[in-house]
C-alpha cells in the first residue's frame, strides 16, 4: 500500500466516526438534551436528529413517561383533629425536561399531578 491509500483509509474512518456521532435517534417517550461546547443548547424532540460532530453532544435523555413512586404512608390531621394515615397513590411526571437532567441529584423535578 502506498501512503495515499493509507491516508484515504484514515480519512474514511474519521468520516464514519463523525457520521456515527452526528446521527441521534430520540424515542417517542424521551427528550434529548444537547450541549454545545459544554453549555446547554436545546431540547431535542422525538425523531431522527443531526448534531454537529465533536461540537454538539447529547448530554442526556429524559424519560417523559409517568412514574409510579412508592411513598410511605404519612399521617394527616383532619379539621376535626383526627390523625388519619394517607395511603393515596401518587402519580408524577417530568414537567421541565431541560432542567430535569441537571437537577435530579439535587432535588426532584417531578411535579405531582
């Protein structure tokens, strides 16, 4: 092999890697968070999306489906001063996909519905 063929193979491999990093599939129940050079840029909607290779990156995926959480029974005091355990199921959903990925370790971004 001559030097031109080796350089051509290397360029072809780099082009395939760039194309692989550029195409992103976001599923119907997800939202994708994109960072450009480490700073939030946008939220991707479901579908096949294209990112600028090596500049944009998928920072995370936020699951937008409803989640069922097991919450311990909590005592509730009624108006007539009777303590009753609260055993209602709680349904939660992600309300802000933009901040859900970064704020999850600090505090929950789930809003009760």
